[in-house]
């Protein structure tokens, strides 16, 4: 009986110590795209937007890199250290598009990145826009979200592309790579140059 009481006391003490050591719960890193700012095909209801709650570090890469995503390389982006042949961080993570891919990295502990989405046969529209550019004969609509409190500094771009639509999102709160919309414009230029490649 004494051994049982002693064993229970040890277990209670040990579990109490373990609780003290493991206090709290891990906090998941916020994903770069919390909700898609692009229209959902055939929907005009912004509340119907898909949620992207996957953590960029743990979400799986699904299969081979898709044709339009393969046109953009790490070396096309302003972020240091990556090789051109390094694949995107994620592939096919947004099932509402035929192709989706994301390149993300950490700069001084801040996550920065670019994502692409491609839809076949249908243009992609942004719910609201800040303006538009003519980039190499393509009308590129954009939304600068840098001043919005509820999202990280970012720019969303949409343009007609390869018989469908291309959406680009640049997120960069580091301030090290210039204006986010200018970064997006450069990505659009690269993609337009390689549209027929």
C-alpha cells in the first residue's frame, strides 16, 4: 500500500512538473495568403472566397510543377540565396485554380514571397483595384494593400494570360526589396515575356 501511495505521489509530482515545463501552446506561423483576393469563378459574393489556412512550411507540394508556374524562377525574384532550379515552396495549394504556386522565404525573420494562380479560359478579377498598368500590351489591374491594417504589406495583380487569367500576389513587410506593386509589375513582365514559351 505504501508503495502504491508513493508511486501515485511521484506520478502526481512528475505530471505537475511536466505541466509547468510545457505551459502554453505552440503558435502556428501565419500563412502569407490568408484569403484569396481574387474572384471565385462564377461567384460575385466576396464571402464565398476560399480560405487558405495552410502553413507555408507544412503544406504539401502536390506533384510536379505546373507549366505556367514553371515559367517563374527563384532568380527572377529579388530575394537572395536561391538557385533558379529550386522548386517553388508550394504547388497546387489552391484548388479553385488550375495552377497555383508560391515562393516564400524568410529575410531577417520576416516572411516574404510571391504567389501565382492561373485559371484556364476565364479571366481573373480582383474584388477592388487601386489602378492599372499597360505592361507589354497586357492590361494589368492591381490592388496595393500596403496601408491596410488587417493584412501584411502586399500587392495583388491580375492580367489576361495564355487564354485565361493570371493572378499574382507579392507580400513583403521587410521593406528591403522596394515597393511591393513594383515587385509585382516585374513578375508580370517576366511572365508576359515567357507567355508563349
